C-alpha cells in the first residue's frame, strides 16, 4: 500500500495532472487530499471534478481556507483582489461542486496507522494558523495523539518530529530521498503545494508515504517534485477575468520572473 499526500492544488490543472500521473507511476494506490482545491488558479471546475471522483473512489479529502471562502461567498471586508478571485471561482462552479466544498470535513483520520489529515493544524483547524516552524508543529502534535499528522497550508515542504520526552526536530527534505519515520516519535508532514510552490522551485510538490509493514519496520516518507507546464498555467490565468497580479504571483513565487 502506497499513499500520495497532495495539498494546495489551487485550481492549477497542469500541476495537478502532472502530480497525479507521477504518483500513479510511482505505485500510489491511496490518496489524501489536504484542501485548498480552489483559489488563485484558472481551472477550479476541472480540479474539483477530479477531486470529487477520487473521493467517490475512496480518497480522503479535507477542507482548506480557500475552499471555505469559495463555498461561503465573498464578504464585504475582503481585499478587492480576494473578492474578485472568490466571485470568479464561484461563477465557474455548479451547485454540487459548491456543496462538496462546504461539506468537506476539517480533519480526517486515515488508514495508514494512527494518521490525522488536516489542512492547517490540529490545535485550531478552523483558525487557519500556519505551521511556521518547530513551535507551531509541536503545538499541533501535542493537540492530537496521532502518530502521523499531515498538514497543508504552508506551501514549502517540511518534516517535523516529536519524541516521547518532548524533544522536537525538523528536516527540510530532499526530493526523491525516502526518509524513515520511526514509530517511537510523532511526525508532522507538510508535503508542500501542488499548485503553487513558494520556495523558488517551479516543480509541483507532493509526498509518497509507505506505511510500516510490521512492528519491526519503519514507515517511510518521500517528498517529490514534479515538473509541469507553468506557461500553460499562466496562459490559462491570463484568459480569465481574475486580477493580473495572480500571474505575477505565480511566476514570482516560482522564481521565474523578477
């Protein structure tokens, strides 16, 4: 059994297609989707159709803050660009897709042994606070006894751990290198953003998880980076009525522009 952990797709069809193809080619048979399926990108309906089909086929999915915002609709106090993104995205979706977003759970338990999936953190899932570093990661791990937590929201891949004595540590993973997850520690995995990486690397992020095969074996996590057609994603954005700054943001965050 091999799991793929995918988060922060942000309506980026090109990135999501590339990640799904890579995960399946790597033998992934189970999927956990950690929210923010919409927002920023040009293809929310296509992405949601794929997500809904995967959930119907057994995938786990949780709600992100962008999913909540789009399902509820724009608010008067929003920044004008944020309101424009929410309004445009809602106009692309049908009622079934909006209801799907609204009904997504904030967190879910997973089959790969004592695993918790949540978009932002386990200590206040609806508060949408970021796991900026070790202190927030420890707070999240202390909030739930799950041996493995998997969180989105932060767009850069990271791995945190906590020992039974309270000693914490973190790793900035190297793509393609499998890392053991010894069972005597708690672990928190941040796979990084599929649809909008923000670490200067244009490749889409996700993670592969191999559960322990026995009590004598360690589970393993492998962070992956997948090249995709960034130009096509930008051209799709330019063809929408959303703010032009979204293209600048995507290219700048990817390190492709100024």
